[in-house]
């Protein structure tokens, strides 16, 4: 619910939680009202932007998200 632009999102094998991380994306937009977000990531098709949860491949693979804070 506190997801923000720039956060890292982590995906694993089907089933998500408790599995090893196999893919990482960076959040580019968040729609908190709809509970969705866009994320940029590398794929076999090159670097692309997908929308979660609309990108069904990633729907059951979502593990978690976090923000990396700078020291500036």
C-alpha cells in the first residue's frame, strides 16, 4: 500500500512468497486507488514496461517490494 515510484519489485517462480527471487523490476507509476503499478524490467523482448496486476505472467509471481534509500 505504500509503494512509490522508484521502488524495486521482486518476483519469483509461480506461487511467489517463500520461493527464490528470479526477476526484479523498478516501479515507474503507482495507482494506489486501483492497487496497481507499472514497472520497467528486462525481458526476452528487451526492456519493457508492464502493469501489475494486468501482466498475468507476474500476478502469481509477485514476492515483495522495497525502496532503497540513499545516504544524501
